[in-house]
């Protein structure tokens, strides 16, 4: 399985919406979108929160569907934010 990861700042800069799209290289099979806290004055803390959320979500999906992730793509806009 593969995943695409994107994010956008929402709620006046107090949260970031993280979206994950899971696909098997041909078809999109699932997606998730959640808002987590965003710390505009502490990019390292925000990056840690995003990392924890993404890893937790992918681990949960992997266990529920008995699959392994081979790779991930991260949207450039998310990389620029954090």
C-alpha cells in the first residue's frame, strides 16, 4: 500500500488538518482527515504532533487491514508549513 499525506492550517492558525489517502498504486482504497493542534511559534512541536498522528493512523490501518506500507508522498505545501 501507498499513502499520500497533505495538510492545511485551519481554525485561524490554531489547528492543522492532516489528510491521508491510502491506495494500492492503482485505486484509492481509503482516506482519513483529522485536525490536530498547530503551534505557529514552535514548528518542531507541530512537526512532532503531525508525525505522531500520521504514524498512529497508518499503524492502525495496517493492523486492521493486514497490509504493509511501501511508501508515502508528502504534499509540498505541508513540508513548507512545518
